C-alpha cells in the first residue's frame, strides 16, 4: 500500500506564470513517455515478475515515478497560477482554462488523452525490462527537449533533476536485466 | 540541532530522504553491498530523528498513522507541497 509524505521529492517554486510551459509540461504528465506511463508500467509489471530484486526495483521506481508525477503537476499548476486571460489567449491556453481552469489533466502537450496503450506489460521479464530501459531513455530525451525550451531556472532545475533520475533508473533496469539473465541460465 | 529553523530542518529531511530513495534503488540491485546497507541504516536512523523533531515542533509529514498529530488535527491545513 502507499503512505503519503506531504513533501515534494525535489522543490518546485515557479513564481513567473507561464501558460505556454504548462502546455509543454503536459507531455510528462499525460504523454506517451510521461511519469504517469512510467508509474503505471512499473507498478503493473511487478506482480508476476519472478525475482524479488526486480519486484523490489519495479515497486520502488514505480513509487518514485508517482513522486515525479506530483512534481510535474505542481509545475503545471504553478505555471498557470495568477495568469491573465490575455496571457492564456496568447499561449493558446484559453480553451484549457474553460475545460480545466488551472488544474492539470492527464493529456499530452497536443491535448491527446493518456492511454493504457502507452504501457507495455508482457509478463516476460526480459521483454519488460528491455522496454523499461527504452522508456527511461525516451523520458530523458523529452526532459532534454523541455529544458531546451525554457530559460527560467525555476523551471529548468526541477527538470534537470527529473532528467538525471531517468538516467539512474535506466542504470538500475540494466542491472535488473543482468540479474534476470543470470537467474534464467 | 537546537537553533535550526523550520526551513533548514525541511532541507535536511529533503537531503537525507533523497539520498535514501537513491540508495534504496541501488540496494535493490546490489543487495550484498554491506557498505551501502550500513549507509542506508545509519541515514535512515538520522532521518527518523529529523522527522520526529519536525513532527514534535511543527506538524506530521505523513498520513495513516505514520506520524503523530500533536496540535489538533493538523493534516488538513498545514501547507500542501504544490502551493507557492
């Protein structure tokens, strides 16, 4: 089960409203390589994973991804806080405001809904872990793209943190795959 | 740890806890690394000390009975982490 800790894993304090960035950040809230996809993928894969070490890793990384999702939601909410209708219109986010006010919503940066089809959970340990390694690289690349679009350090610092975590997760999944291969011999 | 401000205490909790999240993942795939394990346990002990102090002096950081609420029911109205 999950306990909730009333803190963010890494601080988010965006004081300059930025509705354009809020839209871009949706890619990591409800997009194909989003934290939502990662959390759901790993937490789903763990149930029939044969090896304790890999169940542990999928549970722990999956849990960390929920903490990342929370950071992205915080960034989106703060980017939309105290934004004028004019600013929303220039950023093409007046439609968003009508549907969601200043809440996040699990769609990607083009407004496409999140879908279960973003998840791979084959029940085969090698397939799942190979997929997970690729997912972490995809997420890393999206973070790099997002970082390129902003020069506000209040935005880029949490994104740099999240990018770095994807790299670490990739390493851990690579180790888990080696464990699986050894065990399967 | 007597003249520490609330902000400094939260900063220490953040640093210890992040260190432990990262070390936890490492131990999942390196479960026989006793050095890392000792590091995990010693930092975990210190995190408990820090969180207990935060709970006593300020408010619970966790729900479902994982922290005490010593000044009335504090969970509802203490700051939520996504607010500025």
